[in-house]
C-alpha cells in the first residue's frame, strides 16, 4: 500500500478503530465518544460537535473514491469515520440537554440503535455514490439520535434528575 493509501486507510478507519475484529462500528463510535468527552471538557460550546461532524464528513467524502480500491467494497465494515461523524452529530445536541455522563451514554446508545436498525427509510441513503452513501445513513442516524435525546430529555428531565 502506498503512502496516500495508508493515510486514507488511517483516516477512514479512524486511527485503526475499524480494524477491530469485534464490532468495528461500535469501536469507532466509542472512540468518538471518548474524544468527544475529552474535548467537551476543554471546549464547551455549541459549535464543537457540529464542527467535528463536518470535518469527519468532509474527509470521508473527499476520500470516497478511494474506498473500493483500498478496501475492496462499497461500504466495508472497516470504514468507521462515518460512525464517528454520525456520533458527533448526535452529540451536537448536548448543549440543549447539558453535559455529564448520562447524556453521553444516551447519545451513544441511541446512535448505535438507529445506525443498526436504520428506521424511517435511513437505509435508502446508502444508495448514493462514492463516500456519500457510506456517510448519509450515519448522519441521518446521528440526527435522529440527537433529536430523540433532546426530545426525551425535554420530556423526562425531571425524572432523570430525581
């Protein structure tokens, strides 16, 4: 593998998380949560997670034409930067619900559930070409997870706090 392909592999597997032999997508999401929690402690603000999601998304789309030649498939499990982007999009709703471990855990669980189940036609988004199809279903799952987190938190904040 030449150097540009190694860089592409490293970015798309999110530092090798996608090489995990067990649940690489979950591994990528957990890495996104860990990095997100670290950064959230240092840089609280409404633009942190949307910016991170945008950067991860842009990297995937820019490198999308290299997916099949390097990985041998349209959406191989080793590519987890899409899960990272979706997870960070879900975390974008944290300023609306507050920090702490419970919202992070809820955002993780909701995102993974929506990413795996792909409700409301999310699966149809996989049909887009290049990196777009890899990315859009995860962004939809992240948006749905974030909205569910926000809605649930708004409705049940009193019960969670007590």
